[in-house]
C-alpha cells in the first residue's frame, strides 16, 4: 500500500453510494444498475461518478483507520496496543501500522475548521 498522505486539494462531493438490495447483490452481473444502461454516454457518466465516489470513500476510510490506529496506540491509554498489535488487527505490516499511527496522530492533532 502507498504511504498515506493528506490530500491538499479540496474534497469533491461525490455521488452518494447507495446500498443495493440483497437480491441485487446476489447477482454477480449486477453492479449499481450499470449493466442495464444501454446509452454509452450515460454509462460512462455514471461509472465515472461511481469511481469518484469509491475513491473518496476509500480516502476517507483510510483517514478513519489512521485515527483509530493512533487512538489504539495512544500511550495515555492503559490498554494501548503496540504497533505490531495494531498491524495484526488491521492486517497490515508493522511498518505500515507505524506510518498509519503517525498519520492518525497528525489528523487528530490538526486544528479543526469551525
């Protein structure tokens, strides 16, 4: 995995990811109704919209992972976890866990916008 970095550009507001009904997700060919679109322009637009939404969701999820890792490894916690314990829980390497803990601390210590 790449080293986590804060993105300097402002966040885009992607299309909302709506959960699909269970019966739709059981069909391997079904993916957010893209398979039913016949107009290639519409298909490209919606697929691009979903791509941006998934990327934004991934970036945001990584930030939350980093903050959770930093909180779990906080020396002020009586039940703190070592970087190797965090790595094991998250299925990371220990070096990556250390980077994520550091990244999480930077996010938690960043001044919040009002």
